[in-house]
C-alpha cells in the first residue's frame, strides 16, 4: 500500500486535532446549554409553586391552582403544565390535573423529600387550621396572579427534587415541592426545550464537517507552502548526478531554518563535488599512467617468454606474469573508461553498426571459449538490425556480457541469445543457466568491484567491473542494461540500444 504523502498527513492531522477540539468544545457547550435550559425549567417550576396565592387553603382547594395556571398560561397552553398533589404521609394522590399523562404511573416517582433545615418559619393560614404548616408569607408578592383574590407566598419546608420523564406524548420536567403534610408535583412540557437542543445539535453536526473540511484545506495549503523549499531541494537533488555535481539549491530567505538546511546541503555538495573530482581525476590519471609501464612489461615478458627454454620453470613464470599483466591492462582500461563516464567524457564516436553481424562474430568466439564446459547455444538473431554506436565500445560491452554468461554457467548448461527490434530500439537478451544471483545481490550487481558470493566460492576470474562498464557504455549510447530475471537455474540480462 502506498504511503500517504507528508503534506496529506499534515492536512489529516490538522483536521483530526481540530475535530477533537471542536467535538470536545461542542459537547461541553451542548451540556452547558442543556443544563442551563433544565435549570431554567426548574426555576420556573419553583416560581409556579411558590408564587401563587392560596393554592393550598384550609379547604384544600387544589383545583384553584390548576385554574390559576390556566389563567396564567392561557387555555391554548394548558397542556404545557401538569399538576399532581400527594399526601406526604401515605403517598396517596389528593389531586391530579386533567393533562397528567395517563401512561405514566405516579407510583414510579420517588416523592420522598428531605426536610430543609434552612427553611424559614411558616405562618399559619389566618382563620384556618394551624397544623397545615402552609400559609402566606409576609412579603405579599404574587398577589392577584389568578382568580381567588389575594394571598401570600407558599413556603415549602422540604428540599425540592426534580426529575425528567419521557412518555409517548413527549418529555416532561417534574418538580416535587413539599410541605409538612403535602407534596406538590408540577410538570412543565420540555418538548420545546428538547426541540431547541436538537436543532442546536443538528446545526453543530452539519457545521462540523464543513469546519473540518476548511481546516483540512487550510492544513493542506499551509503544508504545501511549508514544503515548497523541500520540493525545491528534492528537485535540485534529483539533478545531482555524476555529471551534474555542480547543481546547487537556490538560497531562500523566507525561513531561517530552511535557509540553514539549504546552506548546509550546498556546502556538503561542494565537498562532494571536490572529492568526486579528485577521485575521478586520480582514477583517470592512474589508469593513464599505468598504460605505458604495463605495455612495456608485456613486451619484455613476451620477449623473455620466447627466449625461455620450452617447458622450463622460467617459461612457466614468464607465462604467469604475462597473464597477470594482461589482466592488469584489462582492469586499467576498464577503470579509465569508467572514469571518463563519471566525468561525462565518455563520448562514443557513433556510426551505423550492423549489430547482427557483430553478435554473430562474438557468438562464434564465445563457442570456442565455452567448449570445455560443453554449453548449448540457442540463438535467434533478427537479420539486418543496425544501431548508432561506437563499434569498439559496443564490442567491449557485448564481450563482457558473453564472458559472464560463460563464467557463471554450469557444465552442460545453456546460453540463450535473442535479438529483435521493438519501438525503434534494438533489444538484446542474453540468458544463461547457472546458480542464479541471490536476491540480496541483485540490486548491487552493477556496483563496481562487487562480486556475488557464488563467484568467490567458485573462484571465477574477474574483479567485478564487467557489468558496470557494460551499463555505462549502453547509457553513453542512450540505451540501458538491466537484469531481466534471476532465479536458481537461470539468469538473463536485457540490453537496449537506439536503432
């Protein structure tokens, strides 16, 4: 699965963090508003119970309060208030208003109220029973709120209790207010409050995705702006190759942190360019300087070998030294070509070359080289395929590929060669039987001087420059060389050149 980009991660992270904050804030605000609405209903219930004159008289005319509430709220809103009166001693119902929900059992209400130790003394009702513990307060506030004339303020001696009930008809907020011998239960219709809270919740749920989208978009834009210098750094780094070490990142003064990173990277590339140039110059100079002494050594050894007595020890020594000298010349020539490729000076003298003819000659030479191993050749060469290439360099690359196909083969094995034309390219595939290349080494086979363990164990001649040199030559011609496949028993390479 593809890893999300850093910019996308920043945008998503911004949206997630903002979402958590907004949800937390919205939940806290919703709970606070809900509590405030509930407390408002509780305050209104207290006001209804305490500010109506004479709702309990010596005649216990409880219906007066119901009538008074109808007078206050109007006939159109009588269903907004319900009323029930219970005897505190035995919990019997003394009065129930007509709007009380029939499906709700009053026995489910916990009407046990604790005595309020801070309740003020209650005056007895004038002219009535003194044991009711209910009467009119002295303040006189609330007189004339309903039919029945004057009165005072009802004083409750117990701590009120509030409860929310839900019925099929709606939601009610109940308040239980108590005196010494009577419990008054007043309910207000909370449907409108619930509608307001639901509307507020729905508005928040609708606004939340929009807000998160805007936050995510903002995070995406901010991350894009913040990553702009990094994209510039990446673009410059992609252009930094062995032939483009002079590339530098433009200095930006927008952000001190980014400017410091750019400065450090530019200084690092300065050191890298200097080191690479020194290494390339040394490799090229050393290879060039070694050519003359090696040529002299080869000539002297060839003369000494001719003058040595046949079969003598001197002849064997001179023959071994001559082989090592030729090996050194091959390594030196390869290093010189690689040094030129690294410095961008490997420029083939391109001409029209009959690739089919060159391959036929090389295959004949390879058959001779592979006689001892009894290798079987399967050759399919399309006739008349021409490419634009340097004949000498091209032959060097092809020889390296065929020599490898022989060296890393097995006795009685096979070499398969296929040449065809595809999309204005000559495609050469060379495969050979053998142990194959271990998976860990497949990504490093074009690394210079790298040799797989199989080659070391079998003591195969070579220093690990053949594939590197062949690929550099192919790329110098505008083509490429790649490992097509490698498995136990078979390995194949594919060379592409412009036709």
